[in-house]
């Protein structure tokens, strides 16, 4: 099943590359792009989690401020 998924992904990639042959800028980007390695993936996950927690904390502070200022 996993091999089928990978082969299907490669087929889709080839169709995209053939469709974009006329536009060289996009094919250069596709050739340059690569899958992130494990360390890069975990670093991205940690940063995303940190941002999520920070935004949640700011939202909680806004909630507390309105709760106590408006007395509700």
C-alpha cells in the first residue's frame, strides 16, 4: 500500500512537471524543493507549537482582562 502511494505521488509529480515545462521558473522551484529532514521537521514542529501556545496565552490574557474589566 505504501509503495502504491509513493508511486502515485511520483506519477502526479511527473504530470505537474510535464504541465509546467513551458514555464521554466516553476520547474526550477520544483527541482530545488526537497523534503525536510527529521531534524528540520522537529524544529518546525517545536516552533509551531511555541507560536500556538503563545497566541493561546495572549488570547487567555485578553479574556481575563475583559472578564475583570467588564465584570462578567
